[in-house]
């Protein structure tokens, strides 16, 4: 069994007990399909879960049928291809990801902003979120994103705060509903030595909060807006009946836009010492939609920082 380590020799949270690596796979081109499946199935369960979310076996079968599986493995085994965290920073990888999403979104006539948050916006949110924390010492801070996507906001937060104050220990938490996006985030956390088990998915945060009861020091998110919450309606309405004993005591928004629900969810995760901070991207609907007294404006007795980003 070979346990993975990072460039500093620190043990990571996964392993592989297969005798294969990419170099050995290429030595037997006639059996590469069977061998690569055996290689992937030899990873620890937390990594195999990632492969399942990508439907990896189906893709391997397709690549093999088209006689391009060997060529693909050979390409990724070349030393000129180095996408490791040591060679590519989180900011650079985020920029690469943004460009890929932009191109795919153009081809499918989708709005690229639905899938990623620009790195400069994340940087601004992070700087505001941690303003004044430069003098903290010897503390552990919990950072949470309820719609964490690929985890870019979470890792950017950790990098930023540890650059300005290495005495603070940052622990990351998140939840993501989309299978493949969740898998990307989990893989990124594993490769960076983070606690991948703190990333929950693929479940809806609104109807199935896998971190129920947890409280956090910092929360940062770009939750989906303009997207309905019909599939979460039964669970959300049931919890709303509990009033402020649940997460949605301020009231429910229209079905076509669940931003207000995410805001209330994050407020419910604030620690009772009133020192939790929140940075969230949203359009104006949670604050300005509806008449006065309609429940669309939330009053918070705590330290809440909000960024309104209007398209």
C-alpha cells in the first residue's frame, strides 16, 4: 500500500495499493483498460467516491472503444504537464477553470457567472472578511461555504489569512449539491492535505444540511440566485414552521429565487459570541424585493458583512 504525501513529505488522507502508476500502465498497452480500472479501484474509499461522481468507468470504456485511452494516459504521464499545487497556484488554477467554464458556457448558451466567481471578487471578499484579524494569535478559525462549488473561495480564504497571520489555524467546511463539482472540491482538498470529510455532498444545503448544528467563525459564499427552490420546498416549509428555532424564521421568498434562504442559513451558523463574519455575493432581490414588512429584509444582531454584487 502506498500512502500519498505532498511535496513536503506530509501524509495526505488517501492511499493506493495498486502496483501500477502511469508509467507502468503504458508498458502494457494491450491491457490498459483493465489495468487502469484496477489502478483506480485500488484507491482508498474517499478517492473512489470521487471517481463515482465523475462516472469514470463509463468514460474509460468510451475512451477504450475509440482507441484513445492509451494516448490520453501517455499525455498525462509526460513531465511537461505539471498541474500540481506546487507548480500552479490556487489563483492560477482558478483562472484556468474560469476560462474553461467560459468557453463551455458559450457553447451551451449558458451564463458563465452561474458556475464560478471571478478571482478578483473572491480576493475582495476575503480581504473584507478578514479585515482586522492580523493580530489574532494561536487561534483556530472555522471557515464555511454552503455552496462551495470547487472550493476556490475556501482555499483562497485560508491562503490569504495564513499569509497575513500564520499563527491562525484555518479549518475548512463546505457543502455542494452538484456531483462532479463536489468531486472536484473533494479532490482538491485531499491533494492539499485538508480534511476532505468536512466537504459534504452531493446534497442540497437548504433541504439536507449535512453540517446541522455546526457554527463557524467565517462564512463566504456565492449561492445560486435566480434559481428556484421547488425541489427543497417540503423540507424548507416544514423547518420554517419552527420559526426562529429553525433556519428560516425570517420568512420564505418566492419559489423562483432561493437567495434569502441561503442568507438565513448562513446567519443561523453564526456563533453566539456575535463575532462571526459573513461575506456573500447576491443580487438585490433578498433586500429589495417585496413591499415594506413583507419579510424580505433581515435584521441581524451580530457582526454581518455583506457584499451586494449586482449584474
